[in-house]
């Protein structure tokens, strides 16, 4: 597993002040071309490699390399996502969330003849086994019980930012129940951001499926 390999590159190019910025910049490669070369040429010693990536991290990156991988996209209802994000970054922008880049990458893959799977987080939480079994079938890998149950705590592959972002994941041993978050207190200052996010979310939502 590789956790967000372009995060340092993204922070270097944008100048954004994310939590743990200094540690990320000190630890990660910040040159996009060398990151991509490592991903394509390194022998990771395993039949399968899972890479968790954020499209908006790939600023000024030649994205043609992604066709060498099986790609799938995870989406979440925008207002819920934005409210969750404000716990760490009080006034997020699209450059923090990246739905525009996610949709752009999805469209470019579709135009190249690939039909990437799209998973909605609420549907995943509602039926983890069904959604992940179908996803594995679509991308050609075997389903494993470790995908729905795991020991609590950090893992070796976590990025240096894990202490800031992954507390709930580290405390978990499986998927949480699917619950709709109350968004009635959504800040008016973020309404325009939510509206823009909803467009990309709804476009990609058309490509989800329910087992």
C-alpha cells in the first residue's frame, strides 16, 4: 500500500498550510516526475499494490501514467464531506477538496476508453461486503476478509500525517454504520463551495452501482 505519494509535491507547489506540513515536506519526495517513475518502476514485492491518491495532489503532474493501473473513485456527499473537513481546516477551498480534479481525471479516463468504478461512501458503509466484493470483481483482484475487518491501530504504510487525520480509522476495527449526517448547521460562507462540489458529485454518482 502507498498512502498519498504526491502530498508533499502538492504542498510544495501550492504553499497551502495543512496540518503537519513541515513533516510532510521533510519526508516526501516533492518532484512529480521522480514520484511517478518510482511508482511505475519499483518492485514492491507483492502481486497487488493499492495506492490511495488524491487527484488534487497531482498539481502539474503528467497523468498519463494512471492508465497503467486499475482505477476506482471514492465519493462522498459534499456537505457531509465539507463539514468533516472543517474540523481540521476551518475554511476549505476547492484546492483542499479536489472534486474538480477528481471529476477531470474520471472524464479523461472515460475518454481514453476506461470505465472506472465509482463507489459512494454511504453505499459502501451500508453494504461493505457487497460493494467491496463487486468492486474486486470489477478491477480483477480477489476479495479478502481483511477488507471489512481489521485490527485497531496504525499501519506501517500510514503517511506522517496519520496522527492528524486518521484517529477514527485507527480506533476502528471495521466499517461504521451508514448514517446520514445532520447538515442543517452548514455554514453559509461555504454554500458556493458546496454547490460546486455537488455538480461534480452528482455527475460521478451517475456511475455508481448498488450490489
